[in-house]
């Protein structure tokens, strides 16, 4: 993977809705309502924080898809950092 490709991926991550993203699943994290991704707060208990971003909804997606998408906001920057570290060692 080239540095240019990493920069393109990094740009997409940074251009998206402010993180962190937290998956909210009915019956697990809350008792009623839709499944969604809460943005811009550190944990699900911070739902009334004024800095909270817009909620993200995915129609027709499975819970596993929603979990993957929510974690990708935090996981991708970590992967980019690790790739760059490994490339520098080569």
C-alpha cells in the first residue's frame, strides 16, 4: 500500500462525522427505539452532551454491520498508524 493510498483513506476517515462512534443496539445498550450509531461522545451514557453529533442510521443493515461501521471510525486510524510504523521499519 502506498503512502498516497494511506492518505486517501485517512482523508475519508477525517472527513466523516466526528468520532468517536458508538453503536447503540436496542435491547443491549438501550431499551427502546432504533439501532443507530451515536457520534461525537466517549460513551453511551453521554447521550445528552451538547458536543454530541448527529446519530447515524442504517436501514436494512444487520446488527453486525452496524457494529463494524461504528468500530471502523476508531479502528481505521489505528490501522493506518500501525501500517506506517511497520513501513518505517522496512
